[in-house]
C-alpha cells in the first residue's frame, strides 16, 4: 500500500506534537513540588521544617486570630488551610486586602518551634468578584478552598 | 479538505480579506471601546478590591488573545507542515506580533493590578512566570521567522518552533491548578462564571471587541506579507532579465 506523503507528514507531525506534550507533562509533574509558590500549613505539619532559609507560607488568615501588638506595627495571626495551622508574626505595614478569612502569602522563615516570622505579606484573593451589596450574603460562607 | 484548499489560493484569499479587514477592525474598536467605557462607569466596584477590579476588562481579553495568538501560530504551522500551503505559513507569521503585544499588555496590566491587590508588582509564581515565558517565546518566534524569511528559507523551522511552543498553553492554563500560586484560580469556565453578572457583561464586549480587532490586524499583516512576497518575486524577475 502506498502512503501519500501528505498523510505521512500528518502522522509524523501529530506524533511530534504528542511527544512534545508528553515531555512537557513529564517535566512538569517532576517540577510539581519545586514549582509551588508557597508552603501550605499542612505541607509542613509533621515533617521537617524548612529551617534557615527564606520560604513562603500561604493559606487563610484564621477568623479572630489577628492581634495587633502594643507597638502598633507588629501583628500576630494564624494561617490555616483547614488541615493545619501555623502562628505567624509580622512587623510592618499589612496590605489593604489583609483581613481575617482572607488569603495571605507570608514571606519569611520558620522558627524551630513551628511558628513563622514574616518579613513581607502578600494578599491573595480568590476568583470570585461581586458587588459589595452581594458580598454580605455570600462571602460569610467562605471555604478554605481556593 | 476541498473547502480549505479553496481559501489557500492567495488571490481568492485577498478577495475576501480586503473587504473583511476594515469591518473586523472597526467593529472590534467600537465594541472594545464601549466595553471599556461600561467597565469604567456602569458596573459596581468589587466588594474586596474596590475600583481596581476594573482593570480586568482589559487584562482578561489580553490574556485570552496572548494565548489565542499562539494557538493560531501552532495550528497554522501544523497545517503548513502537513499540507504545505504557503498561506498557512503567512497566517502563522501574521499572528505573532499581535499575540506578543497582547501578551505584553496582559503582563503589564497584571503587574499594575497586582500592586494594589496583592501588594507586589511581580512574583515568580507559576501563572506569572509561564505567561512571561510565552512572551519571550513570541519574541524568539518573530526573530526566527524573520531570519528564516531573510535567508530564503521555506519556513519549516519556524513552523516546527510554532508547534513545539504550544506546550506552554496548557501550562499557563493549568498553572493555578497544579501549583500553589499567588494568582487566583480561574473565574470563567465552561460551567459558569464566578464573576457576578452585574460585573461580567462588559467583559463580553471587550473580549469580543479585542478578538475582532486582533483578527483585523492579522488579516492586515497577512496582506502586507503577501504584498511583500509579490514585490520580492517581481524584483527577482526584473533582476534576472
């Protein structure tokens, strides 16, 4: 049977695409953990803490956990992902979107006792957008899934 | 594919593209301008981000077209590699500048948006990094396609690059699912939108508007490339005489 060159090229091209996509997916699945932007509290629970190097810790600011210290610039709060919690302390100006029940990414270091000292805070918001008058109805039933 | 073959004839393509270009271009400009106006004045602010949320009416279409542009390059390149239609190679080359510009707009508006909401201009998270990579891949493709054309190549090398580069598209799309990222998850999917309807509708205007504008620019670029080829062919004939 004769195969037309056109069809041969089509098969070759499709094989090439499949190979490139396969290679990409393999590389990415190997990257999985290294490419994460931050640790979630559950990622470090019961495991060796990544001590002595700058890392990021991400999750939700637990409700009722924000305490501002008497000096006015230090703030203590708890980061949770629903499975584990980490107490965090931070000295500096917090972002506008930093509030209880909202997402946060803290940059800093773990302490040997399992707490976290942040030197920078980033606010993380979720994918929902709505006008303020609707927010009262929906936002209260927040979940930790982001 | 007899239907596609008919359009692969440059003369027939030009006959359709010539009147279609201004229609697409101006319809896109009008729709996008109305969408931007509506997004600035007629929609409520976000409960959390307040007014800064309005940048999404530009940011989201720019991200879509940055990725759609590369989809166009990849598909046209595949068609060129398999069926060897010269028009497909021209279509791929024509998508690149517009796609690169929209990818840049996506990165710039995202950076401006990130400052007030996240508290940072730039972070190396999965979504931001993969989109920046796509922008660089665009620049590399443009340079490669130009070098290939200048040296009288047949366009096979840039076409291979165009197909291989499409591996970035699923990475960008799923970066927020695979990895912890600072960028939030996707708001608009096949099953619905997590953006409230009262804030969503101008996005339809800017999205469709910018897409028509993009199509108009690609047609312009294709016509310019065809004209350039014609000139070069004529010069060669004259020189040979």
